[in-house]
């Protein structure tokens, strides 16, 4: 057990400095471009799903939450919201970058999420046309991370939260590998099976950054395939789903949005598995 703990600590500490640098860069991007990004999405009109799909992929801690608020007030369309949700990276990019993942893998993941988000958004907007415009006030747009006031503090907080979760995931996986063996664990986690995208997409729906950290870490540990990982990353919106339920009183609409995201994530995973050699 001591060896497992030490291995987990060493594996996690190796990426700590890279994770902090990555989050610091992300905070600088957020601080400089967040208002411009929100203005762009407000003015996007019919091209909303395209603009949203591209901007959603940019690592910004509050963008999916801001998009949720814009949708509730009907400033943006449902298709635009879904495209942003599907392309949102959450903590995926920091974990991949700090772990030294190959650029072509990162590029493929981001590109696939953007393309799926745009296509889904355009299709949804061609079908769904809401009539009423809603008004809502005093919606929180940040996850209490103090992003807008202190970049260094926010970077440290994000780094600590993420590194602790990575440590926990690494510890659990190391215990499982030592107790069960990698082959058995892969089968238990439904690697390369028909139902794996459905399970992964369900994990992604957890309204917490831990979901994307868990899925990305499991992929980096070769516990799940990249296609299975993408299924979960498509449904991962960070804290945005929680904000949706908190701020939008139409529970039926909220549930419909979750089901829609889940189905898109699961079906996309199945299609990627069928395409096989794409990744």
C-alpha cells in the first residue's frame, strides 16, 4: 500500500508545475478575452452554433455558465447553447497539456468536439424555434474562483483542486490495477464495448470539473479508449448544468437539454467506434 501511495504521489506531482502554468495561461486568456467572447456570442445570430462551437473550445472557466445565462434569457438559441456545451473543454485541456499528451491527440479531440457541437447546434436550431423571450436577474456567472479579481490566486485554487482530484483518481486506479490487474479492470470499466459510450457520457454529465478530470486521467492511464473518453467529454459542461437547474425554473426544459446532450454524446461515441481508424 505504501508503494501504491508513493507511486500515486509521484505520478501526480510530476504534472503539478505544468498544470499550474497551464491554468495561469488559461486565466490570462479568460481575463483578457471573456467579455469579448460573450459579446461575440450575443451578436452571432443565426451563426450562433458555429461561433459557439468554436468559442466553447477555448479554455475559459465561466463561458459555459455565461452561455447558460444567455440562453435562459433567450439572448442565444438552444442550438448555440448545445454547441457550446458539447465543445466545452472544462479541465480536459489542462490535464492533457500538463501530462505531455501528443499535440495531434489534443487537436483531434478538440476538433471532433467542435465539429459535433456545430452540427448538433445547426440541426437543433433548424427544428426548435422558441417564441417567448425570458428575463432573469442576479445569476451567478462564476464558480466562486475569484477569476475576475486575482489571476494568480485563481490559478493556484484551480491547480490545487485539480491536482487533488487527479491524485485521488490515480490512487484508485493504482489500487485497482494492483488488486485486479489491468485486463480485468478494463473489462469492468467497459473498455471497447457497445455500452462504454453510454457509461462515459453519463459520467460526463456530473456537474463538476471532476468528471472531465476523471475521464481524461482514465484515458491517459489507458483504462478507457479515446473514443469512449470523447463521449464523456462531449457531455461534460463543468458547473453549467447545475447553474441551469438553479436559474431556469422550467424543469422539463432542463431535463430535455440533459437528455439531448446525453444522446448526442453517446451516439457520437458509438459512431466514432464504428469509424474505427479515425482516431
